[in-house]
C-alpha cells in the first residue's frame, strides 16, 4: 500500500471483485465498455509523469516552495500581509471538518458553519454600516462587477425606458477591478465612464450609478457624501469599494447613504496566497435583499421553535431562475469568509481598532520621515498607504535595486515613473518602517530620521473619523483566551457533518477525499506569503508548479492550453463563453450570440450564457434523459447564422455517457458554433475519454470536484478553462502583470486566480499518476453502478445508458413513493440525517428525485452502510403505505431528531425513541446528533434576520 492511489481509492481488489460480480460483469474494463461509448474512448494512456509516493511529493513540493522568495511586500493594491492566528489555522484551515463540509443546503447539519458565516455577515454589516451583507463573493473585482450589474438591474422604469446605460466609475480604483468591470460590462451593453467624480457632474440621463473607492487606490481619503447625495438626486445608486480594517477608524459608507459596499476580507487573517483564494464581502440596503448575488445566511426557527440558521431567500437561484438569474454565482469563498469571521471574533472591535490605529500611526511616521528626507508627500489624507515623489537625484532603478537587495517590494507606477507607493499592514513593525526610512534617506544622500522622535498625529480628516461603535454583539467580546476560542470553534464544529464523519453522496458535486499530503503546503510561508504583484522571479516556484499543472491539465483534457485565472466553476463557465465570444468577434461574426443549452443543464449554464451576452435556446431531453438530437439539429439549423455555442455537460447531468455526443458536437460545428463542455462531471472522464475526444472546443474544470480541492462549505473553488488550439489566443490576460496578451480582459482580480490552493491539485495528479487517475474514474463508475444495483428495486434508477448502466452518479426515483404515502424526497433527505448521512442532491436535476454520487474514495463498507440506511428508510415508507405508521406522525415527517427532542420527558409520537434516534446498530456506535430539528424555511424568509442580533 505504498502507492498513494491505494490510499485515495476506497475499495480494495477484493471489494472490487465482489462488486463486479454483484452487478454482473467480469472486469472493470468490461464495465467501462458498457458505460463509455467506444467512439470516444482514449486509445492510449495519459502522457503524464509516473506516480510518486506521498514522501516523494512532499520532498518535491518543498523544493518548489524553496524557489519562491518571501520578501516584505508593501505593494498594497488590495492585498496585504496579515498574521493568521494559529488557533484559526490549526482548528479551521487545517481541520477536515471545516474544509470538507458542503454548501449548507441541508441546514440541520450545517449549523456550525452557518453560525461562522453569520459572524462574517455581522462583522461586514457592522463595519460597513449597512443593514445586510452576504456570506461572501469570489474576490473584490468580481464583487465590483456584481455591484455594477445589480445597480443596472435595479434601474427605475424611466431609466430602463430611456436606456440609461452608463456606470460612472471613479478612476482611482484598483486596476484589476477596472479590468474585470470592463470584461463584465461589455456583453451586457453597459458603458463605463471613468472620471474623478468630484470633477464631473452626475448625469441622470446617462448614468444609472457610480462606483468609488474609499480609501482610494492612491491611499487618499475622499469625502464622497456630497457626491452620494448628487447620485441619489439623479435616481442613481452608489457602490463603494472599501477596506474593512480602515473602517474601524473612518466613517463607514453606510453612514453617508451608500447603496452597496464591497471589498476583500483578505487582511482579516487570510494569507496572501499569491492572489487567492480570498473572500470578498458585499453589503447593501435591505430594499435590495432580493437582488443580492451569492448566499445570505438568515435566522429562522426549527420545528420545536428554537432559533436555527439557514440560507435565506435564494437558496439556489440559478437552478430556479436559470436564464433569468441575476448572477451565476453558485458558491463563493465560504471557508475564507469563516476564517475572516473568526479573525473578527478573536480580535473583537477593540483589537481591530487598536491594530488599525497602530498601522495608521506608522504610516504617518513614515510619511513625515520621508518628507523630511527630500521626498514629496502626495497624500494629504490616508489610512495605511502613502505615495511619494522621488527627488530628481534619486532614480527609480536605483531605489528598486536597493530595496530588492533588502528583500523589500513597494508599488511602482508605470504611468508615473517618479512616484512610488507604500502600504503598511498588520505585520509591519516600527523597525520595518525605520528600515524603509534608512534606505530612502541613504539613496537621497540624507541623514535618516529616527521615527521614534516623530510625535503621533493623524492623517484622517476630522469629518471622516468614525464616531459610531461597531461589533458590540456578545460573540465579538467573549473569546479572548485561546482556550475559549478553541472551545468555541470546536463547539461549532460538532454541529456539522463533513467527510470526516461519513460519505457525502451529493450528485454532481464530487465530494471525494482531500488528502492530508495534498493539503500540507497550504500554510508554508513560501506559498502563503507571496503578494500577487511581486516580480516574477520572486515566485519561480509558483510558476514552475503552475506551468507543470497546466501541461498536465491539457493532456488530461485533450486540449491545447489552460488558463488558471477563473476562481470558481461559475467563473470558469463565464470565462469560457467569453473566449468563444471573442473568437467569433475576431472572425467578424460578433452577431453569433445564441447558446443552445439542454433542459437538464446545471442552472449556472444559462445564467453564465446571459452574462456573456448570449440568448439561451433550450434543447429538449428525451424520455431516457438524453439530449433530443432531433430537436438539437432543428434548432442548430434554425439559428445557424447566429449560433455561438452549445453548452453540454458530459457525462450528462442525468449521470449518463450519452452515445450521441460526437454527433451532437458535429451538428454544432457544422452550423458555425463552438462546443462548450461543462466540466462538473470530468471526474468520470479522466483517462477514459476527454473533452478533446468528444469534440469540445472549451471546457472548465472544477478543481474542487475532479481534482481534490476541498469544498470548504461552499468554496474555495478553482475553475480553470482548457481550450482547443484556435481559442488559445483569446484566453484571459491581466492588466497588471500581463498587459501584452491579446485575449479577453481579466475575469478575476488576481492574475492566476487562486494559486494558493493549486498545490492540492498538483499533488493529486503527481501522486495518482496516469494509471491512478484512470483507475479513479473506473472506480467512480463502479461505485455508482454498485449503488444502482443495490437500490434500483426499492427506489428505481431514473436514467441509465444504452446498456442499462449509469455513469459516475445516479438519480433515485422518489415521486411514486410520495404519491402513495406523502413522503417526499425532502423527508428522505432529512431522515438520512438520523443515520449520520448528508443527503444526496435533492430535486436536481429532476424534481422529486435524489441524485447520488459515491465517488471513488468511498469504501465498500461505507457504500453498504449507506445502502442499508436507504433500505431501512424504504422499509419505513412501506410501513406508512401499509397503514402500520401514521401518514403525518412518523419518523420521516418528523426527521431529523436532535437529542433535546429525544430526551424530553414528553414523547408524543407513535414510534419509539430508539427508532427515531438509533434505527440501526452501527448508528448507536457512532451517532451524529443534529443540533436542531427540521427548520422552517418559510418563517425565515418572512422574518429576515441576517446578523447575530437576536440569535447569539
């Protein structure tokens, strides 16, 4: 068992033989031949380096990490060094209960992470002065784009009628934010006007809203209150990019009537990670609550009347609204948001304010010292960032060389070569500042100023000093000792089911093992403490790893090149469609804007297509769940002059390798379109077939699904796109580090998206090797077919392929059971909690069903337990059908059963406590107790509370 693949893959050889016999095939290859069409099978093994052991991988990744140089970076631009509290690193980031949990769709077994996210929302709401905040977005730049689109979508009727289509953007925003705004605005017909907002009049006949940055990209603090009034007088809305730490000292935008406030929470304890992953925040007025992108955590109550938490309002907007969705964001950065929320709990309002005050005091001293040494201070007001102009006798080149010799990075302005910027942070000490002063003074030929002799003063104007209290909720004042903080985190942890407890069988979500060896390097400073805009020679290790990873992914996908920039699956979908859009435009076919999308597709598909400026035309599925090829052919021919693409998931969202996939791709190409393959189910393809083999032109890869990056309770995700050779030139560039690329503009704030978690995927591929990756695909198919064989007689399997097999996932039919007994798929999902299992995917892609995906990581023993649980539940349903159990008062309708319900003196039910809580012997031996009873979703939406107030 020295090979990593034998640790990653659940069933051993004996189990495999038993399972194959059970389902009626003689070998894994025979099973794969029945599942994957011969026409698309790969004819050779993957051309990847041979598998290495865990020890060899750790040696390799240490060697790679050693090639990164950890300098002191004062670059700023939305990214700051931070001290990540070890109590949070050890108990959250490195804890599989937190990083392997799923998006909290099943709220009863997600109360811990829901509370952690509620803390994050409360912290954001308090600091920004806004009544409502969401549970995170992908990054600051995409949050800005979401704000722009939200303002556009909420225009007044008169504005829509008059085609008011321009967003006024203050030019003092981060350049990466500007790039993403330009990417996202173009396909929607939104125009951008850049200006210094105090020098331009807001025009209601032209502008629907405005975006400003506070403090701005130059570090200045501008009073925007008067401008906000001007915007509102013109029926517009104002969105404000800001810094959470600065808001402890400066007036929050909510107090001068901002409509939207957004930014990054990175400096709240989340490492730099060469650009990501980091959680953005997004806060707004309550009147816009139904337009907020992403997730909102709200307070509700359970069946017993106890307070409980759940995702509010728009649980899965994309799957409900589809092409009418206002955003394609499916998950965001939950794990990083929870870390930022815990950071706020750990420090509390006084600790945050003290930290901000210390940073500001050092920035003031630095500014005064440099001014005393011949440098011209350009900032009259600031929080942590100063800009200075160099004296004539000092060259930028000399300064940069001296700073690099001292392992220091600062910001340089290409358009203003005699100006530099310096941003201080939590980790900056007085000696760090003195070192900067000494270097600057030495180059200028001046005697250095001793900063300890400079008196404390403030560069925050009195009218912008924060006067309001914040974060007064008890949770932000209770946990100052590490003992208490550790216990609080553990108390929340015990409320959640994760992969550390049992199989999470969510179809289409691939909750596989996230191996400890893959995760080991995440906290190493050589990966954690690199600013995204450092010179490339300081990140050679990162680039060696990313270049090798891109080569491996191109081999696995059968395509020509990869962009790692998209930082989620939804972002990958959007990026891929924008690449297709750019390709058509390059051929003077910009009119091609029709996207054909099967009715079975993931809800993010139509939402992404609309965001990319495309018109969605739905393709029917036949009675077997396959794409209706005749309907596709008719619509492809009907729209051939305007056909942009088809979006197809393969294997299908119904869990089947459709035999007609090559024909489908040919039809699209014959009619001038491109084929976009949704990579959500790529884990069933690796080593057996590929996007290139089926005829796709572009696909996104869910690294958090197929390639072992943890789900983290709803992110981080990574969604790179792979493209065929004719699309390579259109891959996204970045205006800060890669402004020569001809491709589309940036789709994420950081040039390489979320490189901090790429070592996980890199390690997974290196340790699995070509044979291991292929074996993983085969076992994923075996495990799914084993479950199908065991459960088909009770529940029924909705869709199978031509030879009666499923792919890597299966859909269990629950609708006949509901018709006979009133027991719904939701009831089955909640009852599974009593057995210690997270539910499969509920009512997607077919209403009234459960979609199950076991993954290759689950052992036969775990599969058998899951089968026994579902068979026991089926027997309980049959009791209701036979009249042996009440149709309303039964273990399914009342599930789940928390301990405080079971131990009550009053037990009003017709069934026993033992049946409720311990339905099987092995449940008794390892019982997971849900912390709340079934939650009342409707009550939570009618009584929306999205902060700790009234809960903790």
